């Protein structure tokens, strides 16, 4: 595989990471919460789709459409039960509470489903198998293209929502100053709940993409969380478009890393993440000094 | 009215711990080797809980990646043993290695804010896991045994391991105890209450946190050493697993974050649960996760913290108390 | 009629008592000034009335309705609006967005984006600029306009002169006079004694969380105010 093609595949992979990361970015942007159960919620979404496919026999896409409202409600409930309470406590509390939630989700999934890996690639039809060969050794898969287009649409729609609609302004206002927002009549509890609902729904979309492009099992969550978080950090925390770019950067790093050594793919992503952390948080100079 | 460290209860109890330590040391002489192995596991849990509490409870540093140091301790032992070093000396070396590696990591990790620090440490653990998986000499993905331990007769080996565990746990607990009773301890309390105010008073926040981070690096490394000594076989999937962080979080949250006695109680509790529910599988983990989350939200001070608050009880005093003239006591 | 009735209000920050058993009445159409030294409890009192600060004990009754348990955003719908200390605009939102976002709980009344911009004409050209890029005086204007967007019956103003040049404060108070003349009920906190006495019909002085003086502004002796303000005890 040529280097250029590897980078292109990285872009497609990165678009998937960006969708996974989007929900995490929303929750951080609005509530300053990093939901350590985010990856598990995405996997939960994949399982909900899986159950619908198994029981209703429909295609994965229709199943996802049916799963979406379930996930939206789940997100809303999650906020008003667990997350709202942890917001009011210390800075560490949301991390601890969501970590506990992560363990609960993983193990409930293990109890409900077998530990075997599953995939929904088969139920997604021809989409998962078609691809086109372009000049220069470049290969474009239908699935990769769809994920990329959907990613751009989702991020674009979110940006428009936040920039042009009154509810979007309310969300930004609450994110910037929840106290002042309450004083002008904005129900911050409601805003947070809707933000979480959106984040969970998009996480479910990420889980859906995971299911049709690859395999998943009850303990896939933490891996998705790490990739999502890396994408958010690489792109710059608090920036929505940054998360899209960060996801793509992560994907490209991984596919280029795979060119060096097949086992090096994920590591390359980790290294990019760590380098960005070092550079951005000024530990760089100290490390350079120590390395000299 | 005066400010005092000790109460009668705490004097009795702390004096009693020396007796407890001696009693514990006799265990391998009295019990079967499988009991000794189990109790070694208990020591490991106590050590891990104390170290995670040192980071989060006293330093405000929530790490989801201490398994990095557990892995360094475990694989370090195997590495040194493979180089021909006597196993138990290899263990000391591996512990030192873990502590040594924690220092450069601290240079950048401590600059990270809460979530980045938590997940950053996790990523570091993952990176180490991948490095080990790529190394055939360390057993790659399938794992490796500490075969050099075969030179010891099983009962003796179990006893030596237990005494090493006892020694490590005692050393780290005593170190932490003394640290918290020193002026350093008071400044840590100040940092925990209000970091900016502490900094403006001249408290060198970064240095204090680094000390705790390195101590935890040593301690978790020691735990990793003990794990490989106790179970003899390790693989990257288990020693570098984030499951260890889950256990540490449970023990400390339920026991009592920021108290000295709390993590010990949490460790004993987890040990009791583990030995009772060995067949539990996912259900018991669901319980652990849910309990940890519940405690984080509803009982942030943990079991011991709540008891301490209600009864004003301190068994191992690291703080001060205000003693009223008539001999009545109120916790400071 | 009594629009606002505060009864034996007690507000705390942890163990610190900021407001001690404060009782206060504001009649419809009145302008009442809350004065007092820093830390006297004025901001806490306003925030408690607006619903942004939990009460330890006491009641807040608005137009005969007990609103003590009501969260802040619901009080806006009833007709209370607070212009918070330090402006607290939403920095990345434009002037117009700051105004519009406050209109979600609007009541019926004369105030909308257009009429607000008429009262503060210097904002016309700035309406699409992010709020963070405005000067202090302009931000104060936006903050007041934002509170007006819900068409409140009771307008609470917390230190609108803070951090602004005197000439700017004059302009703000001129606009305020216009708003007051339309019949709004106003409860304002003001550090500047002269301005407070000039704009208000009644003055309430707080010291260490308690009401130490409550008088009509007209015949008020300045010395009495100063002694109440600083807690100096003088023979009557």
C-alpha cells in the first residue's frame, strides 16, 4: 500500500474516530465533564442496534434509526440522574462516577450478551464491501466515504445549531456562564440534559459505525474512549471543528504507523497524543532539558 | 484548650500496630501456603489502595493509569531475573526502576489538568503494554513466568514473598504516615483545600505533588513486583489492565478518600468480596462499579471518613485535634 | 401594592452568615437603593431575591406568591430580572445574541431588541460584535438591556457603576432614569452614595448582613447615612 493511500485510509478511519469523539467533545464543551463511560455508551448503542437487527430482521441502518430515540432518552436520563449530581460535587467526582458507570455498563453487557465479538457488517448490505480503485493506487471504500460524509454533516450541523439557533445560543451561554444563564431565564438543568442526550445519540452513531466497519464485544468501550479522548485532545479541547481534525489526525497517524509495523498502528496514535500533550502544556521544555 | 496529635485511643491503636505487624509476620509459620498466598494478595491490595489514596486523596491527582507502574514492577522483576540477578534482589531493583521511571513521567504528567492527567496516565500504561507485547524476550502477548523462583521450595517461597509483601506494605505505610505528619503533610492539606491560596503562601505545590507521584510510582511498582512473586505468571493483558485502577478506585472511595485508615479498610473489604464471590464474574464487577459510583456521589468521604466525622475517631493520627480544657475533644 | 416582600432572610456561604434576618419591602413603582460597605451582604441579598443563592431560612414573596423555592429561571418568567455584578455577559455571543437568548422567558411588554437598542443607541453599530469585544460601558448597557428583554416587573441592579469611568456611569444612569420613568420597580445596589441618594426614593443600608437604616432618600441626613454605613455608634 502506498503511503498516500495509507494516509487516505487514515482520513476515513479518522472520520470514524471523529464521530466517536464528537459526543465527548460536546459534553466537555458544555459541562466540562469528561465522561469515562463514553466508549461503553457507544458500544451499548451498537448492542441496541444489534438486538433490533436480530429480533426484527431489518437492515442495520433501519435498526439504527429505531435505536436512536432510545439512546436520546438514555442520555437525558443519564444526565438528570448521575451526571447532574456529580457536577455539583468536586472536580474528581464526575470522573469517578463515570468510571464506575463504565464498569457497570461493560459487565451488564457481558451478562446480557456473550463475550464473543459481534459485527453488523453483514446487515449493512453492499455498503460494507464496495470500493473503488482510483489512479495512483488509491482505494476508496463506500463505507469509508459514507462515514466521512456523515462526520462532516454531523459536525457541520452542530456548528450551525450552536451558531444560528436560539437553543444553540442557550447552550453556549450555559456553557460559558451557567449562573448568568439562569439569571436570564435559561433552565440550565434542561440545557445540560439535552446536551447529554445529543452526546449520547452521536456516541451511538459512533458505536453503529464501529459495528458495521469492524467488530465489537462488551469490553470494547475503553478502547473507543481512549481513541475519542485522543482525538479531542489532539484537535484542541473545547473546539468542535478541532475534534473533527483531531480525529482525522489520529486516524492518519495510526494508518501511517501501520506502514512501519503492523503492531505499531495504535502506538503511533498514542505517541501523537502524548507529543501533543507535552507540547501544548509546556512540559516540552522540561522534557527537552532532561533529554539533553 | 490545646492542640494535640494523640488521643488515648490513637496511642493505643498505633502502639498496637507494631504488635499486629509482629503477629502478621508469624503467619507463614502457622498457616498453609494457600492461605499465605491469599494474605499476600491482601497486602498487595492494601499497598495499592494506600498509594492511590496518596495520589488522589492527599494530592488531588486522579490517575487511571497506575497499572503502568504495576507492570513495570512485574516485568522489571522478570527482566532482572533473566539477567541472572537473584529473584528477590531483582524485585528490589524492579521497585527502584518503577520509582525511577515515575520521575521523568512526572515532569510532564503533573502539568496536566484533571481529565487529561487521568487519561494521559492510562495512555502511558497502554503504551507500556504495547511495548511489552512487542518484546519476545518478555513473553510478548502470551505472558511469561518467573521461572527463577523454582529454585525455592514452594512453602519457603510463599513465606519469603509474604514477608517481602509485609515489609513493602509496612515501609510504604510508615513512609506515608510520617510524610503526612511532617510539615509536608500540613502543606498537602492546604493544597487540597485551596491550591492557589497555598501557592500564594509559598507552598511549593509542584514539588509536593511530584513527591506523592514518585512515592506512588515506587509503591505501585512494589505491588507489581509482589504480584509476579505471588502468582509467578504475568501477561500484559492482566498486569497493565485498567482493572487495577478500578480496584484502587473502589477501595479508596468506599474506604475513605483522604483518610489514612480508609484505604486499608477498603482493601480488606475488597479482599473479603473477592474471596467470597470468586465465581461471581460480571455480577460482582457490576456491584463494584455501581458501589464506587454511589460512594462518589452520595458518600464522598467513604465509610471511614463518615465514621471519623461522626465519632471524631482517629486511630492513626495524621492530623491535629483541638482539646478542650475539661479534656473533651473535638476533631480539628 | 407591595411587589416584593423579603421576610427574615438568612443566607450563608458555608459557615459564614452573609445575610442575617433581613426583612425588606419594595412597593410597585418604587426605586430602592441598597447601600453598605463591601461584604455587607448586598449582592447576596439581590442574588437571593433573584433565585441564584439558596436561603438558609426566611421567605421571598413576589406579588403575593411565595417564590422561596423557585429556581432563578422560573423567577424570570414571573417578572424578576437581575443585572449581575460584573456584567457577566456571554463572551462569545454577539450583542444581539446576548439579548435574544434572554428573551426565551419573555413576558408581554415594551422591551425587545429594537426598543433596547433605542435606549442604548451606541449599541446599534455593535450589535453583531461578540460581547467580549465591547468596552465596559457598552457591556453594562448590554447587561441592563439583557435583563430588560424579559420585560421584568422588578429590575435588580448590582453595582452598575463598578469599574466604569464616571462619565460612562452618568450615561448609564441617564438611560436608567428613562427606564425608571416608565414605571419599573427597581432595587439597586450602589457603592456611590451620592448617586444612590439621587436616583432612589428610599434607601436601605446594610452592615454585616443586617439592616441598620431604612429611610426615605429625600430628607436623609448624610451623616446618619455615613454612621450607619460604617457602623459608628453616635448618640441619637
